């Protein structure tokens, strides 16, 4: 099994980001994978690319979801990433 990291891209004051954070935290804890959060307002490139989509979820740096996080889909994506990682 390979290493997996979940990344949440969001911004302060985003209620959908709060919802996504709760789901990601729960899944990451239960599956024992690290997760990180990136504030898109700290990067001009992130702001330009993701402003209309936040919250955005990445699994190993690849965009997985946006606007809402579906817990079952995230669990499946983490499992797939584990299976395919070197």
C-alpha cells in the first residue's frame, strides 16, 4: 500500500469549506491518512484556478471533488490511491 495525502483547498469564511473539513477530518482519521488544508487566498495561482470551485479536495495532488465532499467517494478514492501508489 502506498502513501496517500488528502488536501482541502478553501478560504476563510467559507461554510462549504467547514462542511468539507469535517468530512475530510473524519475520513482521514478513520483511514489513518494525513490531510492538509491550503488557503487559496495566499496564492494568486490557487485563487485564479480554484475560486469558483471551493472547497476543492485533492487526493495525492489530483483534483478529486469540488463544492461538496461525498464521504463514500472520498473513501473510495483514498483506497484506490493506496492500491495504485508505489
